[in-house]
C-alpha cells in the first residue's frame, strides 16, 4: 500500500492511498461470501456460492459497493499507523476510485493544531497597583458598618431625611420616553433607595428630602459621561418618584463594629486589617489585569492553524458550561428549555464559534508556555496541597475529603497547582522580573499521570477519530 500525505490549511492532513491488487481482491472475496450468505442464489445453498458466481449474479459494481466500507476502513487505519498520524476528530472521505487499477482513495483528517508562538519572554506588561487612599478605606469601613444597619418604621409620620430608606415607585424618562419598558397601564415595581447622594443620580437624593408618604416628586438629573448605561451618558434624565414608605436606618456606633464583625481587636486594628485587605485586593486586581493583557498580546502575536473540529468542540464546551450554570444546576434540562423556546442547540454552538476559537487559542498558547518554561508538578506538591485543603474541613468530614481529593479529585488538585505556578510565572515574565531560563530551570521529577492531566488542553483532550472514514 502506497500512502502520500499533504498538509492542508486548518490543521488537516490529506492521505492519498493507493491499494494493492491483492488487498482489494481479498476484500472482494469477503464481500462475495457476505452476499451469498444474505441472499438466495439459484443452485447454491446460502454462503456456498463461489465468488465468480456471486459476481456474475449481482455484478461487479454491487460487489465493490459491499466491499468498499471494510476496504476503506482497513486502508485508512493502516495508513494512519504507517504515517504515525493521530487524528483529533473524524476523517472525511474525499475521493474513492475502485472501478479500475490503480485503486485509490483520498481521506482528509484533522490533526493537532500547529502553534507558532511568539517570543513570550519578549512580551512585557507593567504592573501598576493603585494606591489605597484614606477615602477608599473610609468607604470600605462604611460598607462594613452598613452590613449591620437596622431598619425602623417611623413612630410618627415625618418628611424624608438624608440617610432614610424609602420604598418608592420610580420611573425614569429620556426625552419623554420611559427607560424601562413595561405594559401600558402597569405601574413601576416598588423599589428601595437610600437617600445618600453618593448612591443616587445627581440631585435625586436632595430632591427627595422633605417628601411625604404618598407624594410624587419630579426632578431632572444630568447623567455623568461615564455612566454604565450608554443611552443616558451626558444626558438629562427626568425622574418621577412616588414615595410609599419611609424608614429610619440605624447604624451601629463605630466602637461596636469590631464585635459585630467578630473581630478580636480594637477599631483601629480593624481599620488596619481593612487597609491590608484593600491593598491585597488592589494588587490581585492589578495582577489579573497584567495576566489578561499579557495573554491577549501573546495570542495576538502568535500564529495558530486550528482544525474546525476543535473549535466546534470548544464552542460546545462553552455552551455546556452555560447550560449547567443557567439550567442544570437548578434541576432543569437545557433540552426542555430549547424545545419551549424553539431554539436549535447546533445553531447556538455555531454562534459560539468565535468564543470557542478565542479560548482554544489561549489554551494552546498557555500550553506552549508551560512546556517552554518546563513547569511541572510532582507527587509531594499534590500531597501537600491535599493536606492544606483537608485542614479547611471540619474534623468529621476530613477523612472523606482526603479520600476524594487523593483519588477522584487528584487531577483537579494538580490543575490548581499548575495554574498557580503558571500565573506566577506569567506575572514574572510580563513584568520583566528575573526568571531562570527554561534550559536551566531546576524542576522536580514529575508525576507522569498528574502532570499529563494538569497540562491537558482542549486539543489534548480531543479523542482520536474512529477508524472509519466519513464520506
């Protein structure tokens, strides 16, 4: 059997296979036996008619058709073994010529993506951690205090004052058109607002000060240029607010806050703890921004030749994740929702192809970095992480937790360790910190199973194609 390969775009490989006559004749013999066993041929018992009789009775084209599936499957599998090709998806039969010698077929098969990674050590992103100001600290402490607010109905009716919580029917208009759509004649849903200028649209809190229950207040606010709603940016919005209830908001004294927060220490110590939390959160946010920007630039500067089957598979994973989060975790089957909404799941997958391609590129690029930096994990690291996680459980649950983390969830633990190593290395690479070159990195001997699981990307996880070729 002669096999010629051709590399095609989209990480496809075309196999041009030329079959030997003996190979074809053997399959025709088998096909003749199958036909004689399935059909009555005059003068012969089932399965006993010789091949030339079967061929004369049914015709050579029918014999070829009967033999073609097994012939193609065996030739395809033998060609894969001969050329040492591992498919990542089903093959396609592009051409089949068995009518005359030479007997030929052409099959295309998707293979591992080709990634030409940019010089990832040359991609730099500065780490800019914002300063935690006293104003930010005061707001954080105010938020802690707000968690313990107590609402109290008014003992005697009075007008609304700053700091009160109001139950209102609020409607907003832009150029006379309501911003919230609802059925005509249906009043706005009741909502609660706090009369705090920092929480409401400019001037709205001040306009409501002095309002009585049952009173409707009309006012106009000019929205800031950076408002989250693009429709109202730098525009005047008209408000109609019907006050339905006024409640006092009783905040605890500052000296009570440490006790309410179950903090063992003084208010000053709680303030310092809050500052450190803000500093840590600011740094984590800045590091996430660095990693995201670094990955985006790395992907943009790299070249990927992706098979469509892996892009579709990644899009399907994204949709499956959405289905779990939106439906299945609440006991609802996504198929039932699609049926009610008259939606086709395959079409939803097609809509997610751009996201699937983007995520696949990121995963492949990061896999290349992991391999380039020789980031590995060993059994001792996994065992230490299991010990740390087990300590977070209550005493009665620890034995079961250890069993699960050490067996079924061991791969997840390994992934988390490798993710942390990769994140730290990306930050170091992006910020230009001194990191050892991959050739001199001192890495432990990895646990083969755990490292393989941890490094697995969507491309690695794709099962090989079946031996049969699809026409």
